[in-house]
C-alpha cells in the first residue's frame, strides 16, 4: 500500500482529530472504507453523542506536514513499505509515525533496552556491553532517549544501528540536552520515531504511550535496573502483550534500582547475564517472523497505566487535555548532582564497580574520584573489593 498526498492528508486529519486514537481510527477506516469518508461521516456520528467532534482542518494538517519536512521528517502510514512490520503487528499501533533518518533500519531485527534514568555505574557499564554485543550480532538497539540506561544503549550502538522513540513531537527532543545524541543517531544511519504531532511537548502520560512503540519495534525487551514503579516495567508489560520476549538483568537485593528487574525474573522473565542469553532466545522469533498478541506466560500482575482506562482514553484522544494519572510513571528529568560527592554516590550501588569505570560513568577525573572515595570510605559509606572495585554500603 502507498498513500497518495491527498490520502496522507486525510489520514493525518483523522488521527489528529480529538477523540480519535489508533483503535478508533482503525474502526472508522474499516466502517467507512477510507479516511476521507470517515472525516465526512464524523459530524453525523458526533450528533449521536454528547461530545462535539471537530476534525483537524486541511490547513492545520498541511502545516504539520510542512513543519515535519523542514526538519527532515516524513509521515509514514501503517501498511506502507517503510512502516515497521513488527510495530504493525502490535495492538494499537499508531496509524501514522513521523520518521527521521534511515527507514531501512526499521526492517532489521531489533531488541529494546530500557531501564533506570538514575542508573548506577555498574548498570550503565552492563548496558554498554549488551548494546555492543547485540550490535555485533547484527541487531538494532531500540530505546527511548531518556537519561541513564536509554542514553547509554543508544551511544553504545551508534556504530551498529539504533532507533530512538520520542514521547513528544519530532521537534521537541526530551530531555533537551540529548539533541546532540539525536544528531549522532541520525548521522550514523539510525532513525528517530515519533507518534505525537509536531510541536507536542511530552507530558507524563505520553511516556507509557511511547513505551508500547519501543516494545513493538523489537523482538524482545531487556530491562536493566528498574524500581518497582518504573515506567520500564510498563514497556515489559507491553512486550508481553505483544507476544515478544521479556528479559531482565538481575541486581543486588539491597539496591532499590534492582527491585523491579528482580521481580520480573521472579515472575518469569528471562534472566540475562550475557548477550548470548538474548540472542539465543529471540532467534526462533526472528526465524518465525510473526507474533500472537498476549501469548506470553510472564505473570506481570503489578497494576500500572497500561491497565488504566485513562491510559487507553489517551490513545483515543490526544487533542484534548485529560486528567493526570494519580501517579505518573515518568517524571521530569532531574539535573545531574552538581556536587562531586553527591554525583559519585548516585552512580554507586551495592554492586562492585572499578574506579576507572566509575569515573567514566560520572564524568569525573580519576583523581577526583579517588579523593572522593577516600572521604566516603572514612565516612563508612563505601566498601573496597579486590582489583580496585568499590561498592556502596547499604
């Protein structure tokens, strides 16, 4: 299938109409045979309900297409050649996605890596190891451009292929200090995807929405460090519902950043301590190439936004404000601690980490790290291990 310009404009107008999300869009297309006919029918349909439905104007849709083109993005429709086939197989896949970069990378097999924004140095190091290994095996790494695990996964796979999924519009990079990373992804032959309109500033409820796309693009999702209320666990839930593999990296039971991943393993996720554990598990999926929705056996019984009516209402209505969830799974990005001591503590965990790796993760010189570690040792905050490794005392 290939939309002509008029059809693409109709698709955009329909999906941007208040109250129309992926599922409603599909229902309207199936009922009326096309987006243009659905737009014509909306006023009459709206009369039967209490809510006034006003389709986006042709001028507004054209303005969005022009704004996307100015930054090198284009809107690709479900069913077109450049639309990711794995994502198309997912429930509630976006009818239109804005793509920047090389669309060809979206046809390659991929694995998603997600995790804590406030990751430990050990978690960041292991993420880099996994991402590099997956890339060397010919797999694309997908993530959400967040600080911490996401950013490290992208950076480690720039040379082999990575895809970033945005929570906002293509022109609203979040966090803003990752604009250079986005450019790096594009310059290295990767791609950046967004479902939301141009100019859309991401809100708390947009991150879980983004997460279903991250998992939908991949054969499996790996979670590296996640607290029990982490949005990464929502990504794992979506992966399960989409019939994909769910992997988790174990962590110290003393580290709150590992509580969510340890729970995933207890509930049936595949434990990952080496990249081969991922590759061997997804090889049969790649060979088969198809998925059945919701066939996984992982017992993810934690309530989250994926189960809440308000979340799916959001999928069927980006045009109007909705009440905020009581607890947002994603909070605004926090600034890195300015104080060297606080910064170092943030990267330490009960898992031993080498001094050089710690310095690299924290962005501090080895001399400063050694001096600060001595102070922490005198305060009884850290424990030293063999080969110069240190860990946080819980």
